[in-house]
């Protein structure tokens, strides 16, 4: 996949089926241009994947993502979601390593590496989340922290595999707090991530990877954040639950 500008909604554990359906209707029926180099992705709760997939079936540039999947193909893992299940629904993306999964469900870098592998083996593109907590930012060691996440979950991949991965940088202190990283802080980290990728895979590969920013993105700050040269769009929680907000965020893509 060449480098795309991406607006990704992350509904998290919100909305009923009816509310989700209505929200999708409102967003996909509002006028907005999705150009060749842009994607819109809705990461919806698992029970709504099929509804959402059907709704966007004929919409060019619009995709549905799962919010998680398991690292095993199938078997006795009650409550988990397999890549085979996602394949059978036609789902092409999955969010992996969100800080909420890391924090509440103890997902480690090495466990995430296994999930990344099974996704790529089954033609599902991971949206891999990374990002530091406040204490790390305060001690100014965020680069080392994020580099370790990338190394332990992604750098075993071949270049061809890595090209299928979307990276989302989400500083934990900015998620759901209303506290956005400044566009300079976002650019600084995104440039660092791209340089780190380039050190391992070379410039061409690094320049082909989409790196999204996440953490209190909203209509009012999307244009400025997305205008940074190494920011290729956003992974959006709260503001993706409001149709007008998310449409404005889509329109803010470069
Ligand atoms: P937020 O969430 O936009 O509500 O801060 C972003 C995310 O967690 O993906």
C-alpha cells in the first residue's frame, strides 16, 4: 500500500447497534470527497462489523476495521475473535495494540507481534498503535519508549509485510483527555518514527508507511495536525461519534 492519508474512527465500546447504524448513515451520506490517496476507516465494535461492512460495501475508499483480534487461528478461546472470522466478513483492517488494550488487558509488545503476524498471514492490515504514558513524556524518554514498541512488535517483519501496516501514534496522555499534543509535538514524534523505520527498512519503505496521530483529534484541530509533513491523518475516538465532527475531520485530510 502506498502512503495514504487516513481518517480512522475508533468507536471503542460505545453506541448501540441502532445508534451505530444511524451514525454511519449520517456520515457516509454527507457530501465529502475521498480522493485516490485517502481512506476512511470505521473501527466498530465486533457485533456491528457485519452491519457496517454491508453499509459501506459500495463506498469507494471506505473500510471497516475490527478493534481487536486474537493471535490464534481458531480453537477453544471463548470470547475471542479470529482473523478467519474477520476474513469471512470481508474485513480488511484491525486496530492492534491500542493503549486501552495494553493497559486493561495486559497486551505486551511480543503478544502484539503474534497478532500482527497472524493478520498479515491472512491479508488483514493492522493499524498498529504505539505511544507513551505521561510519566515517560515527563522524563523526556518518549522516543526510546516508542522505538521499543516498534522494534518488539514490528521489526521482525519483511519490508513487504511492513508496507501493509498502518502506524498510529497515540500519546496516552492525550487520549480522551481533551489534551492534544501540539502539532509540533506530533510532527516531532512522527518524524522520529519515520526515521526509525528508515534505519531498519530504508527511506523508500519508511516514506510509504502511513503514520496517524491519535489523541483528542477533533474538527477544530484536525487541519493543523494533518498539515504536518509526517502526519498522515488521525485515529479518532470521541469526535468520531459525532457525525459533523467526523465529516469535518475527513475533509481535513490533505
Ligand atoms: P480520543 O481517542 O480521540 O477520544 O482521544 C483516540 C483513541 O484512543 O484512538
